[in-house]
């Protein structure tokens, strides 16, 4: 399964690193969402190109400093499901 943004190029982000939260504004729908930072990172990765859970998990793990907790594929999959429920991403079968 490949994941992609529902409205590519239509998302604006603002994050607060110390709080672990981000705001995503979808200019296509006019909706604003408060999400956790990992969700924002996933959305930003999908802005570059669609990807599968394993690819996203690998990229996220590579971005973390040594000693930080790792992202797991089930966590990434659950986050994608939440992002899909609020209309930011969609899944397709390649």
C-alpha cells in the first residue's frame, strides 16, 4: 500500500518543538488540524513523494538522533490511519 497526500502542495505547517505539537492548515478544504509532531513529519515526507509504511518508517528512524526511541511500522501505520480519518492522506494499492 502506498500513502500520499490528498491535497499535495496545499498544506501549511507550524510546529512547536518543545510541545511536540503541530498545526496543519489545508488550503484546499480550509480545515486546520492540531497533530503530534510525528504526524507532521510523515506529512512532510509525503509532500516529497508517496511512500509505503516501511519506507516512511525507515526514513523516520534515520532522522532520529542516536539514543532516541525508534519509530515502529505499527506506529507509523496507526498515525497514517489517523491522518486519513481527518482527510489529509489516502492509501492506494500500487
